C-alpha cells in the first residue's frame, strides 16, 4: 500500500508543473488569438479560429526554441 501511495505522490508532483505550463500556454494562445481578431493591421477576417490558432502555435513554438 505504501509503495502505491508513494507512486501516486511522485506522479502528482511530476504532473503539477506540466499542468501549470499548459495553463500558461493556453492563456497565451487565447490572448494572442483575441489580439489577432481585434487587429486592424492584419487582414485575417477570412481565417477561422483553427487557422489562427495554428498560426499562433507555430509562432509560440519558434519563440520557445529561442528562449
């Protein structure tokens, strides 16, 4: 029983930072898509939400590789 509990605790400790990072990325993604929707300089009116998210994800991944 103790080994199972220890395993569950170790998994939980390992998952918490990943879930925080995912929450940060999701927030960043949502904010950037909102910015794209409001931007007057970019003509993305014909783009749907999935296309805009793909554009943002590509950009975020390229930024992460520099950081």
